[in-house]
C-alpha cells in the first residue's frame, strides 16, 4: 500500500468572477522513502494540491472532492483536530518563503520548541535540546547560540535550513517541499537540495518536491508529475520523462532550460503564449492554444490521462498518437525548431486519419 495516494482530487474556489478550477482531477501515489516531483508553471495547481493534502485549503471558500489516502485513512474526512495531529507530526511542509513562514517576533529556537512540544510530551529543556540537535543536523553553525537568534539574523539559506529542521523535528513520514530553493543563489540551492536528499535517506521520509525548475526535479525526484491548468498532463519515472517525454508541454519545459552540453550561443526556446485562465480554461485539450502541433479535433476533445507502457508507469494526456509524439521528440531533441520538426513528421497518421 502506498504511503500517500491522491485520487481524482478537485479543488474549486468560488469567486466573484466564477469558479476557479485550481486542481481538476489529480491522481498520484508515493511510497515510503520515495520522492515525487510535481512540476509546472505558476498557476498550474501544484501548491494547491499539496496544501489540500496538508488540510490547509479546508478553511477557504473551496469545494474539495476526491480522496487523499494517507496510511489507509482519507484525510479529506478527518476532523480539524485529527489534521492538527497529523500536520507537522506525520506530514510536514517546507514553504517557499521562509522569511514569511517564520514568525519575526519569536526566536528560531522557540518556534522549533513549540512545534516539538505540540506533538510530544517532553519538557522545555528536552525540546530545546532537540531543537539544537536539529539545527546541527541541517548544518547551521554554532547551533547552541543560533537557537536564540531571530529569523532576520539568519541568511536566506540559513532560514531555509531552519525551516527544514522544523519540518523534520518530529521525523514525519512525508515531507512536502514547496519551491524549497526559491530566491536562493545557485550554491545555496545545491546545498539545500543535497541536505534534503541526505535527510530523506537518514529518516526514510517520503518527499514531494513542488517546483517549476526541472533542474531541481532532476536532482531530487524518482517520479515526476507534470501539471498544466490544474491537471496532470504527464506522469512517469524521472529518467524516462527526461529521455523520452511524450507531451508537448513537457517538451517545452525541457527545451526552455539551459544545458551544459549545448553550445554557449544556443538560444533557449520559450513556450509561446501564456497559462490559461482556470475560470474558463480552453475547450478540448487545455494546452491547444499554445501547442505547435494542434489539430482541429484537439480544440473539441478533452484527452484523458492514458498509459503509454504496459506496466502503466508512464501516463500522458495528449491526443497525438504515440508514434507521432516519439517522432516529434526525436527531432526536437536533435535541436530542430518545433515548426521544422512538425514538417518533418507530416504524414504520420493519427487515430482519426489526420496528420500532425
């Protein structure tokens, strides 16, 4: 049994302008000790889906349906008291902005001690010793002194380390990291990612990493879910998703990041257009207004998330046939422009007798 299984999760917010379909039928699973990367542009529903797992969207004006099964129990049916017991104890979250997540008026150590004592019957002294130990574990120098510092006295990287210490202080079974390296310089980013990976092995914690950065995904994730417009459009093992992706949006994400093996003067290829409105998403395939390979039927038929492999470990939400997608990615990976790649594979039939 998976440690966490999300089934057909939908989170819709009622606003004056209409219903915002922030998460619209998301399903995934993660086992103990494994890692899952959830990647996509801002507004794709990544953070909302994980905030719902934490029970933090139930206090908003949201309609939430589906199932969030954690250790056999549906968290969407749990009471507020049960979620308070689970949150921070069994499931912990690292938020993307540690400066706003840490209370500026309280010492860092006091905030760690509070989190420890809420979930454990321990003395103030024992909790403080645990806080110092966790600061040492995450690599903060002189933890015996730093435990009495305020958040503004920490650098950005140290604040993020303190947040990781707080999240792991009760040894949770699942850690959710929401953009854990945002606003950090490249060197500190690498240190934070290495730290999370090391602590995952040490505590045997399952990790969900939410990011728009495929470099972070490549460093940390075992499996990857690519989200677009509130849906998962591709899901599979990290290596296969990077080497043989089959959704045009995934191709766009991969081609928009710099590569060490590319020529220094090679230009990045941005994804054209802008993310769709979640109040009135495009008909048919939600990605069709930005897709270089769109056909008329794509504007009318909404694709399902279908398996490509017999073992069901690679899923894609696309109306192009798999041979067509493979041919297109082969051309794109070789450095061709989308328009040129499309021309090269014209004549490859789809299920409806059309061509790409």
